C-alpha cells in the first residue's frame, strides 16, 4: 500500500491533448474512481499510472518512488482489465498463480497466496475449472484474484464490469467493495458509469476532454457540483436545466424563467448579480408534487414511467421539458397539470458562459 501522487500528468498525441495537467493525491488505502464519458482521458490516465502509456510530461509517484519512467513490472501495481484475459487452457488455480510462478515465487508461497485469494473471493470450489466453465462474474473474480495474489502497492481497475449484465454488475460491485475492505489497498477504478462511481468511490474524479473537472466524495459532487458538466454527469435521471435570470435581493434571491420562479440559496444570491442571465439545475428527484398553494411551478404531463417504488414523469412547462422523479403515484394521467415544488437548497445555479456554479466563489 502506498500514497499515489500525480503531478501535472499530461498526454498528447500530436496536437491532440488526451490528458491535460492532472494533479491528484490518492491516500494510502483510498478507493478513487475516475469517471467521465468515452474519450475523456480516464483510461489514458490509468494507463500512465500503470506504465502502459508514456506520459508527455508530469510525474507519477507511488509511495516514495518516482515511477514515471519505470517499466510496468517495476511499479508493483496490479491491473484488472475490461476483458478478463484468462488463459483458456489453464484452470483457475493455475491462472491465479501463473504470474507468481513467472516471477520465481516459491511453490509453497504461491499456494498460500492463491488459497488466500480464493477464500476472499469465494473461488475455492472453482479452482479446478477452466475459464470456459465459468460465468462472466466468476471470470471477473478470477481476474481480481490474479491481481490480489501479487500483493501490489496499488490496484488499477479499467472498466472491469462493462462486459457483465446489469444484475451481475451489482453483485460484482459488492465483491469489489468487499475486496477493498478486506485488503485495505489503494485502488484506482475507471468507469463511464456514474452509479458505479457513486457506490464504490471514497472520492470521485470527474473528467471531461482530458481535464479533471472536480474531485470529492460522491455526495459532495452530487450536492455541490462545481460546474454544468459535473451537475449533468452525476445523478440519474439527468438534472433538469433551465435558462433564466437571477432576481431579488441577496437573501431573497430567486431564479426566474418563462412560466415559473423558484427561490435559491442566499449563498447564490450573494455570488450572483441581479438580472444576470444564468442556468438553473433541478434534479428530478428534488421535484415533489405539492398543493397549489405550496408549489413553485406547474407542469403538464407528457409521459409516465412506473418504476415500482417511484414514478418518473416527463413533463413540459411551455417549450421547456423536465423530468420529475416522485414517490409511486398511480393517480396521475398523461395530460394532467400538476403542481410541483422544490426547496431552495436543491436549486443549482450556473454561469452559462463559464459553466461555473454560483455556489463556488
């Protein structure tokens, strides 16, 4: 285990900047998730940490070593890939121990490490099976076990669950979380799935166009997104965004748009200018069906999706569309006008030019 430091880490392919000046410290034993859309630079960053990709500039430190120019085998990191990369002709036991044998580890120590990894990951009954006899989730556990037996300073996981179905992904998230708790190892995990990021990470680094947009604990990114991109990427269903203006005094500031007005936090009122054109964001789950007297806005229902415990409403206010995720409601109908309310602390306001949140000074 070790502290990992990325300093001005940059990767360019000709004139294209794939990763630009990433600065991040990952604490000993921390689980950090890089998340973002395809092509944002998250996997390239991971590959530079692993040594599979040379950095154009900047440095990577693992513990007290500068490993920037070291070969992957000399960095003491273990990587788990999207594809399982198992040896088809070897059974699970031999797949787990192969890397140790190549390094000349004594047979008894190999056996000890393999059996420990098998116990942690629940592979004891599968050790004599070949990969073709395993399910996708079992193959992924073997891939995790192969990394675990190495006892690395750092685990690197590059979209390891993307080949699994939805149910198996949930189970494997639990397995990875248990593995992290059992080992206490530092882990860097790359995914495009913000639900994986929210449920697994001690901290999340949101990336877009090669740059880190915001780093913080999952709920901090959810509650206080630094900019429009983070607000749109974190949260499901996606946040509703509206064009409008900031009105009122600092303590009674409100966001005003065509057809409705909602109060905003005093902190936003203090940071913004009256009459300033802004974008407001309201998460679907923060819109509640209220009474006419307490509602902030009225919307007309276009589509209803019953999801069991919750109901997702696709609505419109004039030409603006919005989603509302409410408690299960069997009474609403398409075409109904519904009164909706939102609390001021759940209204996010952004500068439309820079995209920066007005909650950020």
